[in-house]
C-alpha cells in the first residue's frame, strides 16, 4: 500500500482527535479508529513505514497512536 | 394486483377524530370536522357528480356540477366547498338537481370534441363518465364558437397538451401550484376565452419541470401521457417503488400484459402521497432499451472480444477464477461491491456471499462515496446511522435548515412537500455555496442564505453553535436530561472559545458574521427546527466532523425526538439507506454491528455455518489502492459504475486494469464493464421482487411486473455464484431472504412481506417494541442511551487554491438526470440535459475570455477534461460547478483522492482547478473515446450499437 497515502489518512484522523484535551483519550481515539476501520494490511503497511523511517511525516499524535497499536 | 380505477373522494381527508355525523340520502356517516359534504357522501357510498374536484387537491368550486340540497339551507350549495356540520341532512339526487346538472354538462359538451371513440381517455374520462351520470341526452347549443380546433402542444417528451379538450377546471393549475409548487401554469383570459397556458410558451421551454402532477389531475384527455396514447388503457396495476432517488416514491405500475403503460404515483405512498417527479413517473424506458445486455459473457483479457455463454458457464468461470486467485494470492485478494440500486435482499446476499463464501470482509457499497460520514457521525452522537424523522414531520417544522443539498433537483418530491410547508409560513435557512432554487422561488424565499466557500462547512456549523451557546440560547434542560454531562461541558468550553465566533470565521467562510448570528437565533428560537442535509455535507475531508456538528447543533437546541425537528440526511440513491442497513460496510454486519464483536459474529457464524472474519475489510478506495499495489486481484461489482462515479478516474482505471478477474453485473455495458472479464446481465426493478429502504428508513415493496429479461433476477445470480463456490444458499423467493434478515437483525425483527403487504410500508426499527415501525427516532432516549457531544475542530482541507489552480470546483446533480446517468441518459430526459456543463460566474468567465456555451478546459492537480461553459450568477466568484451524469465529460478525471478522515468518503465537493478556453477534447477524452469504440467493437456481433 502507498505509504504516502496511508500517512496522510492517518494524520487526517489525528487532526480530528487533536481537539480532545485529554491526551490519553486522543491517543486511544486514533488507535481505536485505526483498529476498527483499517483493514489489517493497511495497518501493517503503516507500522512498516514507522519501522523503516521512525515515523516520517506522522503528526506526533499519529505516531503515539501507532506505538499504542504496536504496544 | 390492484384495480386500475382508484377511488376518488373528491376532496382531501381531514386529520382528527371522526366526530361529526351527517346524513346523506338517508345514510348516516361520521367524519372528522372540516370534511367536505362531497367526501362525506363518498365515504357513505354516495358519489356526487363532480368535475373540478379531486381528492389530491383542495376544492375550488368552479364547475357547479356537485350541487346538493341541504335541509334548512337555501339554494344549491356546491358539496365540494361546503363542510359538514353536526346533524346535517343532505340530498344529492332530486329532480331539480338533475336538471341543474344537465344544464351545466350541456354547456361543457357543447364546446368539446365528440370523438370519444378514438380519444385516448375513452373509458377513463371523467367528462364522459359524468355526462353519463347526469343523464345528458341532448346538446342544444350547436354551431356556436368553440375551442375544438386549438393546436396541440407535443413539445414535452412525455405528455401531450390538447387544449381542444380542456374544460378549464383548473385542476392542472392547482396541482402545479399546491402539489408541485412550480407555478408553471396559469389560466389566461376570462369566461369563454379562458385557456390554460404554461406561461405563453410551449411546455418544454416553460418553467415546467415535468413532474406530471397536472397530467394526473386532468379529468379529460387534455393532458395525457404519450405512453398512454401509444399503448391504450391499462388492464391491471401492480404497486411498486421508484428505483431512482432516496425519497422512495410508491407507484402504481399500470400495465397491459407485461407492457408498462404508465407509472402513476400512489396516493397511499407513505413517502410521496400521490406525487412524483419526472424521473419516477416518466423515465422508465431504459428498462426495455435496446442497449440492455441480456446474455452472460466472458473473456480472458479486457482487450479480447466478449464471448456469449450460458449462465452456468459464466458462473462456473467466475467461481473458478475467484478460487484460483485466492489460492494464488490469498483469501483477502478478492472482494465485492454491493449496489444501492438493488434491493435489500440482493445487497444482503452479496455481503453474505463475500463474508461467507469468499471468506473475507472485503465488501463495500457506493454509500462509501456519498453518505458513509452520515453513518459514522450519527452513530457517534445519537447512536443510530440513520435519519431521525419521517418526511411528513416537516409539516410541523417552524424553521428548516437545508445544508449542502439541492432538494428541488435531487429529492424533488420531498422538495415539493417542503415548499408546501414554507408557503404556510415556516422559515428557511439555506447553507450552500450556490444559489439553489429554494433560495428564491415562487412564493418561497430563504430568510438566510449562508453562501459559504466550499470546504468551510465545519467553520459555519461551529459558528452557529458558538452563537447559540454564548448568547444563552442553548436548551440546557433538554441537554441535562438527554445528553452525557461531561462531554457536554467539554464541548461547551470548546465551542465557546472566540476562535469559533462568526466574526473570527468570516475570513474562512466568506459568510458575513451578522447572517450567521441571525440564522443561529432563528433556528434556536422557533418551537421546532429541522435540519435536512445532502452530499454537500458528507463529501468533504471533514464530512464526518460536519455530520457530528449538525447533531451537536440539534442536541443543544433540543431539536430531536419529536415531530417537526430532527437531523435528516437526504439519501441519494433509492436504496442507499438499505444497502448500509444490510451490512454492506466492511467493518459492519447487518444492523450496523461491528465485525470485531464476538457475540455478533457468533450469531452469524451459527446462521451461516461459517466463521466470519473478525477484522474489518477494505473500503472501496482501499480496494483500488491495494489493486494498484498488487495485493487485491478480483472484484464482484453488482449494479455500480465505479469507473464513472468514483473520484480520480485515472487512478480507478489503473486499479481496475490491475485486476485478474472483474465480474460486473449490470443492465448495460457501463464504464466499469469495459474493464470486466465476466459480465452477468442484471435485472431492472420491474423484473424482480424485493424491498428498498428510503431516506426516512421506510421499507417499501418492489414488485415484479415482468419476467427478468436475462432469465435471472439479481439475487438469483448471486445465489448461483455462491453455489458454484461450494456455498449453496437456499431461497425460493426474496421474502425468505427478508425472513433471514429479520431473524438476524434486531431493528428488523418485526419485518415480513406479509406485514409489508398489509401496512404498505414500515419504518425500521420494527420489532417487539415498535411492531408497526418507528416514524420518529430517539423519542424518550437516544439509541446510544445519552446523546454525546463531539468536539468538531475546523480543519481546512489540504485542497487549497493557488496561483496555478485559483478556482474551487464543486460537483452535483440535476433534476432530470440520475447519478452516472446510465438509466436516465437512455430516456427522453436528455431533452433537458444532453451534456454536463461547467457553471462559472460572469466575472471569472470574463477574466478568462469565456463566453456562455464556449468550450473550456478544466484542470486540477490530477487531471484535465474539456466541456462547455455555462456563465451564471447562481455560482459565486471563485467557484465553478459541474454535474457528472455523462461519462465523456470526465468530471471525476479532475476530482482528487482526498477523503473524509473517518470513512474515506471522497472530497468531491472541493477541488482546486483552473479553467481556460479550449478548442479540442482533452487527452483523457481522446483516450476515453478510443477505449469506448474499442470496447463496443468487442461486443458480440449485432451489439455494436450499444
Ligand atoms: S388541462 Fe385538464 S386539468 Fe387543466 S383545466 Fe383543462 S381539463 Fe382541467
Ligand atoms: S408537469 Fe408538473 S411542473 Fe409541469 S406544468 Fe404539470 S404540474 Fe406543473
Ligand atoms: S422523487 Fe425520487 S423516488 Fe420520487 S419519483 Fe422522483 S426520483 Fe423517484
Ligand atoms: S366539483 Fe364541486 S364545483 Fe366542481
């Protein structure tokens, strides 16, 4: 899957949850969304992107959510 | 089967309890106050002669045929305009009345052609019938002046206007005004000189929108369907449902054998109450169009000629390919797309096929590209992925907010209903970048038109909420009683922040702060405020956020849970609500239950005898990305045309070309079928039984009026494919599929064909708690328990204008065409819309040297296309607009793959573009036409014309 697109999609999700003042809830919100709505190969490709680049172009909240998913 | 002749009680029913008892020719009858004497008589079984009255219109009292005698009253009052009073004694037949009626009738007939035997209406003409009823035997006035040689107007493709036969009863004029709200017809002149006219021009060039209400109201052959002229009077009737838009109008298909003579909207239709638009009433000719492909076909590569095969061969080939691809690339390399134009039963079966026989959750539906944010946003806030009201609820609304929707074009019958309410005095707020017809029309004017810049919906909805909260207009007691407290407090603090103030947002939205403040006060201060919205809300990068913003606004003003209020998505396609309900989304089983829920899966595992996968599958845009990427290889598409309807056409084409097996099931060789390896012929809505669910959650029956042209209804083809995959599904009739849906879906437990036949239609939830269905949702509590306010930060879209792309393109649809146009382009509706045009403001046009009608190139970051310009002030400067009904105009070559953050619903409504004069088609169009020619050449001989 095109990592550039997945990064944009994941960041778009994060931009919604960034309004949430409770940081833990925001991280859970993004991670939960990826878990509930992304097909596994998309999540895998995003994780691979994080492995390979350390999370290039990901917003901090997106990165935290991806780490939480890996957790 | 129903009788061809419908009862006509003369005047409309009155609401309320029957408390007034009157006696008609000795028969006692009890009716609600306000009922006419004529209607009371009819209900007592006594038909009073009439001409100018019909029960779809308020009485007018012009023909004087319906005179009666009332004990204790002088003279001969007209029974249609006289209302009942307690104890009234009415006589409808006396020698004096007979004499008066014969006199009236004689005058009419003296100015009427006496060609009854060859007249289209022969046997079904109210004038003819009434002449018989009143016992007219001679006409004394002969040789005087008449209108009998007045010229016919045949300009409308669907009906003729023959003024020679007109009795000037003005039923047509009243139908156009009261039912349709278009005011296209007038009575010109007075007395003998009066004539009916569509504004002193021909029907086709008039304001007429061809809804046909006047044709239906006309008691004579003056206004007549051309199909009736061609085929003669029908001999039987089958009730069914329109297969076009999400209004879901009920129709009486009037037939002669299996020939449709005409479609007449059903007075008992829950959504339409006897009204319709041009599409449903007239545009059904595509069903028998010569372009229909009625034999299965297969081919090895998309550049090979199609080979006609039997159903068995086509199905066996498709099944073998699916299994080969799964063996080579893995179980999840295949998927399916269900159709929002097919029935609930068919959609349910396709998702069952994918989940149970393919063994994957890679199933999606075209709702992905229209209302998926509605599903997500309403579920998060209110707890159910559907509109909250029935259409009739609008009768109790005091202020109606229409956001990103153009009902007069896209949901015409609802628009007529809404306009009735607006003419009664309800206030209107329109939030739309374009000056849609509702903003200013005959006897309708919006109190506020918030003409925002495309892409700034959330900024506007937040600003409205900000005004309501900071000006103390919130209904705190409703919120306290019905919503989650902590979430409300967080939201209140969020929305009160000055960054959401209309003044702060004005620079983004382009909407004057004062207008936002005025609109917010209006919506918050009326007893009942109702919101209706369309794809201008959902098809944005913040589509889901906007839906939540709308729900927030309704909750904070207490506008939920009763008639006259609510949050109402106007659904695009006939069964888009149903296709979502039926589990078409990759993450949800029927009834919107997530696949990760073990209890839900266990239910389906047991019923289907398989193991349903616990992970969500690919959504349509993800399928395309995975196809380009090489991990997705086979797709079964029922009744959708993704190659035309989905954004970034060239990317979609690359994805479809990457598939090793594309199975397309459709009526026509659509754009997607040009990339297919297996073609399964589809069945039109006239050829099968089933149900559609409209935008108000109303389940309506679709009934078969003719045998499937290709030998199989769509559900039968899906069953055959499942059987060939080693997963036989046993159904003899779609009613059994609905029984299975009812067993497995809590909101459908009470639904059955028997009950639908008995009650006409049912609005889900329909179960033990609501055996007759649920017109209004969330009455005492929200489906999720307490309503949840969501934080809706405005995030500007990444699609920005630049020097290179200085204009914003937004897309939409028009009245006479439907979606990708595969159906409507194959009807006479092309008389109104033969091509897609680019609307551009005069200032932007002048700057570029573009005249009205000129050929222009439209370029975005992803593609270019060429079409003709329409210079108009409907659109604001800086914004251009087009429709996507014709594949060659390539609107979606230009739209990008930006999408809603939550659902991947594409951002069709905002694309940065440049427009410049052009002289020839774009490169894409040249390729498109070459491919179209190649693909038609690959059809079996004799079919090249398709
Ligand atoms: S056209 Fe038909 S409905 Fe209209 S006034 Fe004439 S007879 Fe009546
Ligand atoms: S077809 Fe509809 S819009 Fe046209 S004149 Fe008749 S009622 Fe009016
Ligand atoms: S309003 Fe919609 S459902 Fe009704 S007739 Fe028109 S297209 Fe069909
Ligand atoms: S039917 Fe009553 S006046 Fe015409």
